[in-house]
């Protein structure tokens, strides 16, 4: 299984993602933002970080960088594209997934573990995962998911909500919403469910001694689904 | 010629920074504020002397990069 992680100036989770992908069997390649062509593969990851210093709006400049043309083509042809954290912000700026990520409601940078409830398993990312709630890590300043009412209706009608912020039991109360996201949304799909954007970092949960293992479950399941 | 663009958040979008500025101004004694909304201002020197053409170019820039139309509106002003 071949994967590519795109490195933008200011990406800082690209190497963590590389380590995680390789640990679970992906043949991963790092791709520079200024390259024209995406290497052939099964999965493209837009990693977390602060691409272009978060200038203008988070992800807006990266979404126009050279490599993104091939990433958008790959996504439109059905290829799997996953954006984590800043990668999610880049995805919304390309328009591949609907909505936008606003500054956190209480203007704080949030760095902590959260629980997320998986809403939709009818997709290559969560299919056959035998857990409903994952403990993952978030670290962001702009993770407050927002969309128009029309967009929200469309997202809900098409089952595009991937994960919600929740408590350990998977209940999605307002108090478990760290950043003010609409409906506790932590991650969403495009219509075809081949593009996933999410704020939590699965790559930070791949070692039981350092963090937790729920990210390992995610990656092990993902590679099985792609095979 | 120089064209300016002002980007503001749409009415329904939460603007926590605007709220904090409002509270701070209020604390300083400016008690007569209804609401504060924070936005962005761009001054772009376009290589084009026809004002209407220059405005069209900047409008395109706003739509494609400078503003995110899900949450923001833009207004274009001729400055020179």
C-alpha cells in the first residue's frame, strides 16, 4: 500500500505521520508542496502544522500550492485523501469538503486528549473498526467547524459527518465540545466519502507507553480496508 | 492603480475577537457600543489603469483567495 504525505512550509506533523504510516505497513513517501506530480499511490495525507504560518486564513495559501492541483485531481477521481488538523483546514479551503474552520470559541489554543464518536462506518476509513469511540489528541487554534444551514442539511442528508466530539461513552454533549464546533463535528467526509478531514491526530496515538493505542487501531484498520 | 478590498465576517458568523474588543472598549469606558466586528483590509496595486477593469481583477482575487465566501463578505473600493 503506497501513501504520500505532503510537506508544506510550516507542516510539523508530517514526520509523525510518516512514522505512523510505516509502522502499520504503508510504503510511505514524502512529497514536497512545490512538486507538480503526485507519485502513484493509494492514499494522500495532508498533515497537521501551520502551513505558510497560517497567513490569511489557516490552510488558504497551502490550498493553492502547486501539488494541490494533483491532489484535487486524485480526490476527484476517487482516490483517498485524508487531512488532519491543518490538513483539514487545507481541505476546506480547496472546497473538497464543505464548511470552514473558525477560531476556537474561547480563543484558546487547545492541546489535549479527546474522545470522538464515529458516526459513519460506510467508508474506507472506519469500515470494520470494532470500536465506536476513539481517544485521540487535538492541538489547534482554529478547529471550530462552521457551515451554512443549507450546507449542514446537505451534510446530514448525505451522512457526511465522520466523527463527533463526545464523552467516553460516545454521548455528544455540549460540554464535550472543546472548540464550539457546529453539532460537535470533529471530522467530515466529502459526498463520495473518499476524502476525510478531521481535527484529531490519530498519528499521535500509536504507542501505548507514550500516549494510547486508538490511533493504531485506526491505521491497522485503514490499511486492511485499502488492501 | 490602487484598489482596496475590505473583508468582513458574515452576520451569522461568530466573531470572538470582535466580542473581546467590544468588552475591552466597554471596560475602558466606551459604553455606547452596539457591536464590534473585526475584518481585514487589503490594498492592492494592480497593473491596470482602467478602474472598472482593475476592480474586476480584485473582485476575482477576493472570490478565489482573499475571502472565504462561506463565512466572509467583501467590498471593493477604488482608492486612487
